[in-house]
DNA sequence: TTATTCTTCACCCATAGGGGGTAGTTATTC
DNA sequence: GAATAACTACCCCCTATGGGTGAAGAATAA
C-alpha cells in the first residue's frame, strides 16, 4: 500500500458545489483534489498533467457533455475511475454513462458521507451506485415476464439469437425445418419484424429472451 | 407507512448460519423472520402461507439450486424481493441469479451489519450489491476496448445488430452494397463466424458493440 | 360442444445473404 | 521506397432466408 494520496479531479459547472466537494474531500488525508474544472474540454486538456486516479464528473455540462467526456477520458486513460455525480436519474443517461465507462453513478442528493463512501468503494475495487441506480441496473438484467410469444416460440428465438440456422434449430428441437420456419414466421408477425437480426434486436431490447 | 413488520424467509442449507441470520434479523423490530428452510422445494411449498416480502436465498443448495428457486418464486409471486446470499462470486452465477429475478446479491463475507443494510436498501427501493458484485455488474455494461475490428467494421456491425439489411447499411454509410458485403466478410473472418446472427451474438457477448 | 390457440408439417417462389475471388486508392508504418 | 492495413468496389455462384398459403392433430378456453 502506497502512502501516496489518491489523486482526484472534479468536473462540475456549478462552482459552489464544485468547491464544496473539493473542500470536503481535501479534509480527508487519504484524498487529494488535484484540480477542479467547469468543463470537460479544459479537464481533458490537463488530464496528463493532473494524472488523477479518480474523476468526479457531472453529466449536464456546458459544451461537451459528461457522457462524451467519459468516453474521451477512457480512450486515453482507461485506468482512471470515473464517478458520475448528477441529478439525472433517467435510465438512458445512467446506461449511457456506464456504457461509456463510468465506474460508479451517484446522485447529487447523496450526502457528503455517501460521496466519501463512493470514493472508498472505488478505492477498494467496488462500484458505487445510489440505491435507485442500483435498482435500475439490476432490473436491466431481468426478463420481461409478459412476452407476446409462446414458450415454444421463445425457445426458437433463443436459438436464433445464438446464431443457429433453421436446420440446426430444427435438429435441436426435434422438429422439421418447415416447422421451425413456421414458428419463426409467427415470431416475426408478433414482433412486427421481418428478419432474424431485427427479431433478435427487438427481443434483446424488450428482454423477451 | 404501515406498522406491519417486513416478512422474511430464509433459505440456507447450513443450519447454524440460517439460525444465526434469523436471530440477528429478528432482533430488529422492523423485520420478522416468518420461517427458515434448508431447501427450495419446501420453501416453495409454503410460499403462499408464509407470504414473505423478502427472501434471503442461498445459491448452493441440496436438490433444487437457488437460481431455479428464484425463477419459480418470481413466476408465482413476482412482487417478492429475493436477496442472494452466497459465497459464490463467479460472474456466471451472479448474472444467472440477477437474470432469474434476484433483487440483490451479497456475499457471505458480508458483516451482519451489511446484511441488515441490504434489507434496508430493499425496503427503500434499492438493490443491495456487494462491492465486487457491483463492480462486475457495472463492468458488464462496458465495451471491450481492444476490439479486433476497425472503426468502419464496428460501424457496420452496429447497423447489422440493429437488423439493417446490406442495402440499408450501404445507403446509411454512403457506400455500395458490395462494399458493405466486403466489410461484413472481413468481420466474419475476424470473429470466426459465418452469419449475421452469429456475428451479432459474438459482438454482444464480447462487448464489441 | 364449438371456437381458438398452439404446435406441427408442406410446397412454391423470390431474393438477401454468404463463399470464393480480384483489385484500386489512400494512409500509415517501417 | 516498400510493405501493410483500411476502405472501397466488382464478379460469379448457390443456399439460407423470408413471404404466401394451406392444413391437421392436440390442447385449452368459452
């Protein structure tokens, strides 16, 4: 364990909040706020020089938004952990941020204690997520229980999604190729699509498989 | 806010652990352990009668395993929240459990405090996840940065995955159908597949798109 | 009992998709 | 200056896929 402090930068356009965070974090001996910025552009410019371990990032920013900022940071320095700190709780923003490479996502309603807790979690190899965000994330794994498809059709669709051909599917389900085709036609009709990949796309999006 | 206690059942084959949990939980006025079981089969049989709000479930069980147990419970009573409590930290088990319908996943190394914390989180609409599990889950959203594909190929593959045909892809990228085909051939070669859906399947699994 | 849904199978027809090549241009790297 | 990689484009050939239509036995609902 190095005695070096954990280097942090803050990107947040609301100055009082930004400076408040910095003060709080700096009051702990383990952490050191190297710099604070009000835009991604400037933060990115100084990234090498600042050499942070963790970035505390807002999403709604003037100029480049946080999502794009995350992508750029991860592209040049994938080892940096980015914690999103925002008021936005909508699903799209959350998933976009995580897909872009965020290591955690906490809401601004979080107490100062939670903020510090998030830093500790990152440092110990975890991934800080606020309650409602964690719920959203966990829910994204779960299947849609009210599928329009029959169980047989779902079975066929699952095989389709694994890249199996009509004949392979037929073999695996002990039916003829024509029957497999029938099921697939019915699936397409129910999902309003007309090709394998469209069906797979829709099935994954709507968590039917 | 109802003054009713939160009803909990525990499914755990290690009797001392099971009884230990029950004792701890019952020591809090907010919670009430209705029943404890050492197998899913018996727990399922008494599910209606016990009418729990939360199930604390082990994964490695004699007879029916926890994953299957989760599926059965969610099928008959989707409103019940299931917290997995296990020593297993391997990715597959974690994702299987979440896909099956678990609302949380904590490891047995968790302290009693964390166990109670998990119950509180569920009660307040969150999703309790141990640090390493949260990390795993968040990571599952992130793209693989070392893709064997070129940026153009990735672009093509993304359109493929959305169910677009060769001609549509060609149009959207302002290239000929034959060029699109060339890219796709190269993608197939690099991914060692030979059809759209196999490519999509592999791309999603390996987070190339 | 009748009606409906699910599952199974079949035949025709057209085309999108996939396997095999070849090759020019530009950019980058060595 | 040569070699490599990326992007572009074209050819031939053939099968897998998808649309249309019809139908029979089993199971389930009304």
